[in-house]
């Protein structure tokens, strides 16, 4: 418990035709500094998470926060990238700096501007988070990669299309209460479970409602060492954090089991000296509904192959024993790749301080977060609790 979140900011996710990534960074940086009630002169290091990889011509995002904040001009800054777990990678890098006593106050930004290119280009860019020699020609892009996972899962455990639809409907219902969500629209089970003109297959068996949206957005955190955090207005401590990598090619592992995620969860819970039952809620990486289903099993909520029980028996709804994605998750909130991990931590911090508005889970005191890069290749778990 050496690092704490003491301030944050979150943009509205969605199609943002008015702002560049630089503009979005400027907005969340200013608001996060204000929320933490610090001066930008107190920031010792800056870590900006962005995947980019061709979404836009502007790169070198580590240098962008200082453009709008002159007091950050000479502050060490760097860009961090780890596929869809880029945001969490930036957070971990900031915490490493604090634990190494190279910084006391850090600024972490996650950002992505995805909608400036065609959907075909987006699909190809995201395939960069797969193993190109074997998966680079997958029909349907990255959705096709997870469609392959879904097909394998269905072959082992039966067609679970209706379960995926229930997950989608849950997350869309939750997203209606999230003012930052890309889609604040309730989509019922019948719609999500049907293939139609408005809900076609993107890559069979995954329908449009099984896929997170291409979004623009940014989020920011102020992370400080424990000594400074104890005098801050609010402090959200990392009770534990873990990063576990698995091998990149799907052909070299059991694709229906996210073993890297399982290990990250096991280690994080053990480090925090708690069990899954102690958590108030979880924000998990539902880039596709099949991912959330398998993640129920990876976190230990159910046995392998029995993830369906968690949604069928209502455990993961907002009033269930372990609410999953009360923010609406990536499915409803959107998935601007570099911003996602930071967003999950902001959403969780809001819950723990009672600032989540209509999203609020009652008596939230311990949060679990899972953010992954690729198909459970880079796996990050955080356990958060409020100490101030």
C-alpha cells in the first residue's frame, strides 16, 4: 500500500469529432489536477497510455500534457503501450516510479482517438494486438479472433449465445446510468439475442451487441505516495496489484481458458489477503461478451465451463452478490483502447468514494479491476480500497 489515487477525471466516451487526442488530454489533465487539489508544479513524472498504431498521425503522446500545462514543461514524461491493457500498464509504471522513490506525485493519462479512420482500418490496427503470423488474416479482424474463441467455447460447453445476450443486456442497462458512456441506451435480452438488420453478425457467432464499440476518449489519475495521500482530500489505495503475461499465439494455449487472467486474480487476491467474496464489485474487460463470460471463470466466480451460472442466477447484476461492470463496462461505456484501464480505475474510485451517482453500488468498500491486452495476454488485476 505504497501508492494511492488522490484525484481523477474522465471524458465522455464516444465519437468525438470536435477534439484531437491532444485536446482530450488537456481537458482530463486539468480536471484531474483540480480534483486532486494539487498544483501541476507538484507532479514529478507523467505517464501517458495510448495504443495508436495508426489511428492517427500524431504520436509521441507522452509530450502532449505539457502543451496545455506550462508548469509540466520540464517534467519527465513518457508514453506507455501494452495493447488493450495500455491504461493499466501506464498506472503500473507510475506506481513503479513511486515505489522506486523516483517520484512522489505522478500524472497518468489514458487516451485514444479511434474514429478518424475507417472501420476496416480500425479492425486491421487492432489485429496488431494478436499474433500476426498466425492470426493476422483472421476474417472480421480482432472480432474474428474472439469469434474463434467463442466457437471453441461453444464446442466444449454448448451454444451460449443466449448467455452472451444476457451479459450484453446487463451491461447496457448499467450503462444507462453512466453519464460518461458511449451508449446510454437499454437494449433488452430479446434484441441482443436476435440476429437482425440492426444486430447482425460481425464475426459469427458474435453479433454487434456482443462487441464493444469503437470510441474516442480520455481519462486521467493523480497517483501519489502514501505519505502525501494521507493528507489528501480523498485517497484510494492499491491493496494489491498484479501483472501476469501469457503467451501471444492462441495456438499455443487453451483459448477457452484465460489462464494468465486466472493467475493474476489468484495472486492479487492472495496479496490483498482477501477472497473474491470480499469484493463489493468488479470492473472487468468485456471487449466482447465472450470475454466477460470466460472472465467469470478466470476470477474464480464459477468453475470452468460454468460461467453461465453467474449471469443466469443474477450474481453479477447490480443487486447481485458480486456486481460486474456497474459502469456498463467496455460494452456500453466504449473501449478507446489506451483509455480503458485508466477509465476502469476512475469508475472504481468513484464507487469507493460514493461519487458514482446513479451507478453507485451500496456500501462499496473493495473494488476489483481486470484489464487485459490482447486475448488475455497482458493481464492486470488491481484491488482498490478507500483509506481516506
